C-alpha cells in the first residue's frame, strides 16, 4: 500500500468528531487541555460504557476495522463478546491499534495507541511497515485515568509535527467499562503482532477477524488488567486469511496460540506478580489468542490450533 493511501488519522478524526457529537449519549466528557488539545474522557471521571469503548477501538484502528458487541449464546458464563474484523489488518492493527508508544514521564505512565503513531513513527516496529500517514490532525488512545500532562502533549506534538490544538487524546482506565472493551478489542491485533514476531511475511496477511469475551470490570487495576488480558489469552479466537503455501499457513497456525508460550497456564495477574511487575520479563509469545484458524486462500486449506481454556477463564473472569 502506498504511503498515506489509507489516511488513518483522517479516518479516526471522523470517528472522534462523531463521538463529540454523540457525547451525551455515549456519556463521555469532551474538553480542551491547557495547550488546546482535545480531551475525551471515556471512563475516568465520565461514566462511558460499552458503546464508548467500541468507538475508542474503531478510532484506535484508524477506521480500518469494524468492532461490534454481541451475545454469544454458546458461551454460558461469558456471552457478551467483542468481534473485531479488518480487510487491512496490518495497517489497522500494527500501524495504528498496537499500544507501542511509551508516553511515560515523571509520575505519568501511559502507552499510546492509535493512528498518531503512524505520523510519529518513533517505534522500531515501523521499520517493518512502509506506511507513512499524512494528516492535519492526529488521534491517540491512552489506557489511563488521567489526561496527558503538558510535557506529554508537547512530546506528541513534536513527534507528529502538529500543533497541540490538532491533537485528540481519547482516554479511559482499564478498570472502566469503556477501557476494558477497547482492550479486549485487540484480539486480532495481538495475533498480528505475534505473527510479525514469528517472521511471517506481513504482506501475505490479507484479512482477519477475532472475538473475545468482555470481562466484568474491576476497581483493582491489577485484577482488571489480568481479566482483559486473560479474555484474549484464554478466551480469544482469531481467523487469518493469508497468501502463500499451505505449509507456511500450517506452521503459523501451530505457533500462534497462546498455549505455545512458556508462561501459559496461570491467570495473567498471577504471572505479572511472579515477574514482580516487570511486564517485559513475561514471555512476549504469551500475548496471543487462545484459538487460531489460518486459511491459505491460494490453496484452500485451513489449519486450526489451540482452543479456549474454560478453566483458566473461570479462575480469572469468575
């Protein structure tokens, strides 16, 4: 895809404009920060909700993904489910949705996701992505209860080449309903990120869809973080449609599920505690869906691996 042809930030800006227009219905709070930046609180002091989380997820994907919630009657204990799909999954998930921009500073901690990343291109991941966005405004999603401080806004402005008043920050903590929904909407994204780690050619990924249950929110951050991760690690299902040989598709299917990780087998909150809160000490191959289906579109073969772990979901989601 040619640079700028997907217009990730322009797409996200339209979603943001819709959220601003529907702010009362979505129960989000819209304001301007001290530098003129647009702030949308979707779950910190604002009530927010599922619909606000769905809009956040669509903005995070730069408008190149469809995100919806439905009741899966085949899942008795956790029927409320998020489905995310994209016909441009590499751009939607890796160039936009992946939370890869470290925006921590002093007492503030946040990982940035969303299409502003494709303007800044400060992460090593973009060495594998030729896409370069062009836009007059930018959107960033933050998993936090606090709006970004002045220094972070200035950092994002400098990296994207935009004035603060052209920046929109959508934020909600993991403990909120909207925050949980937008995190669980990353089932396809974690599959794409692990696919890249496995050195599968990104240009061979044609389409994708993922589902994961929505866990109940929890006021404790560690518990809430554990539940949102476990919803994907032990309850997520993803199907990828790829070009290339059946052999390559089969090998991808075998390596993608979370159970291929050395750290598989405990609720994420317990794993996090075991590594003394060092997120980067956890095996990165754990962050992937429980069940994977890979279809080789040029041969017609489909390969399946992994499976939902109901016992682990019971321990984590309750």
